[in-house]
C-alpha cells in the first residue's frame, strides 16, 4: 500500500488525519488571515457557490424533494454529516435538526464509484433536533440531540436499528469525535456555559456502557487540563455541566474533530477554535476571531469542522458570509468557498468522501431561511494532497 492509499485507509478506518498545527501564529496565540492556497474566490456559479479556479459544485438534494434518481424525499434542516465507504463507492449521512414530529433523525445517500446517486433512505427516526455528531472507527454514525437532556443515538448506515446511548450523557449535545488511540469519544455541549466531555466505554466499539468525564482546567485560554468523572450522566436534577466544580466552561460548543493525538473544537459564542494536545495534556487557542490583526476576521460564526489529508482544517460558518474557511497547518486562514444569497442560513455537514476529492455540505435553510429550504451540495476539485 502506497503512502496516499495508507492515508485514505486511515481516514476511512478511524477518521484520523495528520493535522500538525505546530506553526500557528505565536504573536497572537492563534491563526491569522492570509491568502488561501487555491487563490481567490471566483464569481458565483449556477448554484450560487463562489470557489477558487478548478473547483465545481452540484446540488445533491433539496429538502422536501426526491433525491435525484430515487423515491426518497430529503429531510428538513440538514445538519451534521459524515461519509462512509460503501461497496465500490460511499455514502453521505446527514442529520435533520427538527423535532421528531417534523421528521427529525438522519438520512443517507449512497453513491457509486463515480459519485452518481444510487439510493437514499432513512437511518434514524423519532428523535429531536439532531444537530451534529460524529463517525466511529467501526463505521457507525453518532447522531446528537441538541435539546435539554438530549441523547446520543448510534445509527448504522450499513443497516440495522439505531440505538440510544444514554451512558454518553444527557445534555444539549452538539458534536462527537472518536479517538481510537485512547479509545474515547469527545463530546461538545451547546450551552453558553457548556462543557467539553469525553466518554470512556467499558469496551471499545460498544457504547452501551462506560464512564462520562468532563474537562477540568483554569480560567485562561491555555494551560494544563485533566478529566474528572461526571457523577450523574443522566443530568437530573443537576445538569451534567454543573456537577463538577473544576470543570471548564466554554461558550457554545459546536464542531469537534480528532486527528493525530489532538482534538479540535469550536465555540460559537466567542468565535474560537480550541486545540487540545492529548499527549502533553495541554490546551490552547488555535483561532479567535477577535485576535485577527488587522481585521476584519475571515472566519466568524465558527461551527462545524473537518480535516483533509493535506493537514488543512475546514470550518463552516453559521450565518456570517456563509463561508467554508480553510486553516492551513502553518496557521493561515482564508475563505475556501462562499454560498451567496443565503444569509439567513448556516453551513453544515462538512465531510470529505473517502478519496478526498469531494466535499459534501449543506445550507441548512437555503434561500428561504426556513427549515424547509435546506440544500445539500458537493464540491469537487483538486484538493491538496500530503
């Protein structure tokens, strides 16, 4: 197996990509604006997407309409997403951030080796406000409810009934990221005083039982951190975030991504990306929109994020200018694409296909600003390689 094939296998098997952000700016303690590696954004295409030269977009699905080539109607408010290898192609899984009565849960679209739609179907139903989530190394999708005392559900894109995983905590869940080295799953909480958690399963690969822990650290933006058990993961009557006095508060936890002994997560309330060095047991700011000098910052409303084989990090905006921004390993931040004419929406569900040449994402509310206006896209092009 050559190096590129090995990297792709790593992405497929464990969701791990080398993201060596060791060169990020020391002057302000966070990444800074700089020209992007692909050049400037060109005029919007027929789908209203601005991208660099060499990239192209297509609409994959629209809320309430049949996914092209299938009889399945795409769900409302598409949110967090991931891809999985499937046959000689792959599938894209997407959450629906609406109540169960409106069709909340998750769906998937299957593609052949050339990226053509093969089928589409529901993989999770009867759940509320499924926002983000995360894939596991054993090829399941963790779909997270963003409601008070929400649950994590483990869905099976390859087939099988989804299962609730209450041991992972009952709180306002956002995203999840599996760490196959430490055999834990990291979890964000979308509250103004949310916490950052990890779930330690009794048996790796089985999330039915285990221990929920919360990150503990001082009030600063860098330093050492530890983990402490959450006494009552059920969160009643005392919510999980208020059970451990030393737990560090974060302003609106959003996206979460693990790679190369490091976990990254975003906090939308203060426009930050946080970086935890899991080997050293230390954390720091990787990006802060208020520290970009000179302004204005290229990335605001930080939300969902994912990584590429190149070591680049891709971060979606909630509102703002509806950008997906790129953060390079040397700490340069720039817009990679922009969805035009949809300022009342947000960008969600960032996920690369297994080959790394297609990026899937959604505009959750599209042009209408309503949950019924969602659009799911795919951008193809010469993404950087290691």
